[in-house]
């Protein structure tokens, strides 16, 4: 689970072996995060 203080986002993550770049970027944007913030979390 990824958490950003003060932000709550309900995301639907597709169960695929691979996600397209556009889908991944949209999920990150909908979560209120930047790509760099996600990379810091993983």
C-alpha cells in the first residue's frame, strides 16, 4: 500500500502482467503523486 500524508485516493489497478505507460502515469496522477514520489516509495 502506498500512502501520502493527507491524501486519500481510491484507485482501480488493472491485474495485468504489464501496464502501459499511459495507464501507469494516469494512476499516479489520480493518486495525487508524482513519478518521483512513487519511485521513492518502492
